[in-house]
C-alpha cells in the first residue's frame, strides 16, 4: 500500500527516511516536499490566491490514479497534518488509514483567518517580514508578564528570528489559510469508523487497557494518599493525571468495546458499566467519583493563577469531609482499574 507522507513547517520530505526500515518491506513511502519547502516551488502569488481543499483533493486523486492505487495511507506531521486532515475530509474513499503526529488544524483560529483574508492584515504581515521589532517587543513583554507560555514564546521567536524564516512563515500561513476542515463533521466520520471496528479488535482494546493501567490512583496500601516527586509542588496530588484520567480511560475503553457512541465520560460510564454482577448503585458510585474529582479540580483552578498548579490539590488544605470524599472517589478509580485488569487479563 502506498504511504503519502507530509512533513511539518520548515522541514522536508527527507524527515520520513526514518520510517523506511519499518515500512519499506510492505509499503512505498511517497514523501512530498510541500510548497515553499525543499525542492518544491515557492509560488509567492499563492499568498493572494491560497490553495484550496479541492485543489489538494484533485492533485492527490490524480497522483493515486497515476500510480494505480485505489487507496493510500496518510502520515502527516504538524503542517503536514493539516494537509492530511483536509484529504481525510475531501477524499475519504481513497484513504485506508491515517497517522497524525501533532497535526496543525485541530484548533480553529478564526482571528488568523480574518487577519489573513483582509488586505490590511496581509499588509501588516508583509511589514513584519522587514520590521519585526515591534511585534517581538510585544511578544517578549507578554512573556515577561506571564501572559505567554514559555513553549509558545520559544516557538514564535524561534520561527521569526531571521528574515528567511519570517518570509517562509508569511508565505506558508497565507498560502495554506484555506486548508481547514469541518472538525465536527470529520470527528463524526472518524468516530463512526472507529466505533464499527474497535469491538472487532480485542488486541487494540487490550493495548489501550495496558496504557490506562500505567497510571494508578495516588493511594497507598493502607489507603493513605501517596505523593509524587514533584519538587515544585510537594505534598500535592495531580487530579488530572492521577484522578480524572483514570475514569476517562476506563470509560473510553468500555464504550469502544461495546460500540457506544457517547462522548461524555459520565454518559460512557453509565452506558458501558452494565454487565454481570454490576448494580445500578455500582455505576452511580463511579459516576459520582468522577464528578467529585472534577469538582476538586475546578475549585483548584478557580483558586490559583499558577497554570502548572491548576490540577494539583494538597489534601491537607481540604476539610476532613472533603478529604474523605476525595479518598473514596480515588478508591472507585482503583476498583474500576481492577475490573479492567481482570477483564483483559493484565
């Protein structure tokens, strides 16, 4: 089966040479240099006449026809993920499967679309290529004030610290601005595909269960709270990683195994929790445990402005009743994991 591979911003198709050893025996990898990258042309006029999803569809449909392939696999990283998502939406009948690695395009950015579509916005962008000082000053100021996270600050400055990088960013962002997908429609298609196939692949579900069981509730053998080794936030529990995630993972696996369409974790627990030896009270206790963990998370997020501490709760800061409730909620998560372990023989 042919593999169509699309690289990330500022990279080239050569990045996919690393897959040759793993895929070369049963697939042909067609790694493309996207426009403005590698050996592909740099059509600067595309900033005013951007690529469209229909163009990409027609181009890659013709390519598959040319090589005599009915279907292909997609691999897309970052910017290439945006291209792959577009092809999933416009030519799903020609796509056998897709692997998306940190894909761009999953988060709508209406401000970017409006700015890029307006003559005024494009003029400001062109000026930024030659004179980045004012924009860099604003970005650095936001970072110093704590309004821009370190990772995003490093990315923006790192991708705009030379005129070549700024011109590439300008050309790519404006030329690809119409390559957007209808995310709800695409999500429904992917969910329909997954729900139909997951129950037929117990190994896939078993691997999901193994991943879910790599993290357990922060409770010791004596039922006391156990703390991780986070030096910045000692004597705290991460109620996202070691709390809500435990419920979410079990609910997801249960819904996939039974072909349940629900996306809300509580609804999944209710629908997938039925079975031999399972009472309505058992299911209600699991749902209540999940809601309690979420409540403590929300309370912490409202009480702190520290992004890194948003999900960390110090049990000593809770009153005795709330400490007991949190402990009982985590015990529910432990019971759910025990059932998952038994079900998949792990």
